[in-house]
């Protein structure tokens, strides 16, 4: 991927000192936060403008970090884009796998996977555009990743040939053509900007997928299925740090990670785990995280003097996963 006008001198200078792409000199928690901000920013900028116009200047401005920090964590724009792409692929894969039922009928398995994919795009349009649209023009490495994702879908669709519901011998490329066609439909809708509710494509795409394997009657039946309800991906948002009205310091991150590692821990236990000597300070940090909606006290009817039991909220879980790499 060409740098597209990015000045290479700064990155080259940092590389000559052996610190590019490693977050050298920064505590692991701080580097993870900054990396997450950059990956989230790249996802947003590339989805909005396309990879050719997703300059490092725009990404660091969106992330709120310095250009120097960018080069300490990534060797260049392509490395950051691939990290964003990998993160989106990992998240959609988890989503699809969690909905997959190996013992279910083939149509049920395919529908579950399709609904998961479309819900992912609906709940996180930036990540969806990154996967379906931006990755196409992002060079060989991105193309290879996208093809691996499509190949997984082809394997699932190919299982339709085992249903034996049609007497016609299908070409070997049928599944590849069906998957390619479905992705092409989603791609075109995203490019045109007229896909307000991707889940509404579920029945039409399912009809197209089952037609060659199960015939016209089954395809028509798919068109009459109930449209699935909107699913929530709030805990796997591409940029969970966006909109967080707080500067995450190393001390705060350490406490957040301690809560994640010890759900139900008390103030005292978390102070020991996070290395906070002052009990007043650990109380302030915990109260701040609670106000931000990142942790919650699960003690039944807490009262003055009672033992607190802290756990992460959904957003806390997302951010903790981001800063714990």
C-alpha cells in the first residue's frame, strides 16, 4: 500500500532507533490504550473516506494521539489498517461462531451466520464498511484476509450440496458464486449508502443462497420468514474508548484490569492487586470508574461500612479487553 503522501522521514528516523511498532518506553497498559485509539480511528476514517484518503494525519487527529506515538506503535499506515481489519474480522468471527449451531439443519446454520454478519454491519457500520468495502482496495495483504473470511462462508454454503434436495448436478463453483453474489449485494448497498437496515436483506439473501440447493419452494419460503430483530453489538464496538469522558491513566487502567481479573473483589483486595497503598485513592479511582459506567458494585443493598464487590459492566468489559493485550 502506498503511503499516499505521508512523509516517511519521521517513521524512518524512529525505525533507525529500533522503536517503531513496539510502543517502546511506554507501559504496556498505556501503549494498549493508544493502540486501541489508533485502530478505532483508522476504522472510522477508512470507512468514511476510503483507504487511499485515510492519511496518518487524519487518523492521529481522530485518535487524539501524536504522530510520533503512531510510529512508535505502527510501522506505517498499512500496518495500522491491517490491525484495524484484523480486529474487525476477529469480532465478526466471534459473533458468527457464537450463533453457529453444529447440530442444526443446514438452513438454520446458514441463516444464523448470515443474521450475525448483517447485525454486525448494522450495529457497527464503520467496521462493516471496512470489511466489505475498504478492504477491497487496500492491497494484497488486506485482500488475502478478506478472501479467508469469504472462504469460511463458502465452506458453510457448500454443505448445502449434502441436502440432496435437487436432482441437478451443481457446478463446483456454485457455493463460491453464491457467497460472492451475496457479498456483492451488501457491498453495492453500502457504497450507494442506501442500506439503513442490513438485517432487512436477510430473507432475500437466504432465498438466493438456498435456491440452487433446495429448490424454488424452499427459496420462496425463506422470503416469508420473519425479519430478525435488531441485535446488539455494544460490547464489541470497534472503538469502545470513543466518547469516554476521561483520560485513562496507567493507574486507572491498572485498577480496571484488576477488577476484570478479580470480579467481586473489595476495595482492599483491588488496592493490593493494583499496587495502590492509599485506601482513599483506591476509593476515588473506583468511584470514578463507576461514574463512567465501567464498573458496578454488586453488593446487595450496599450500606456504609459494608464490603464492596466490584465487577465490570458491559462497556467496562469492552474497554478492559482493549487495554489487556
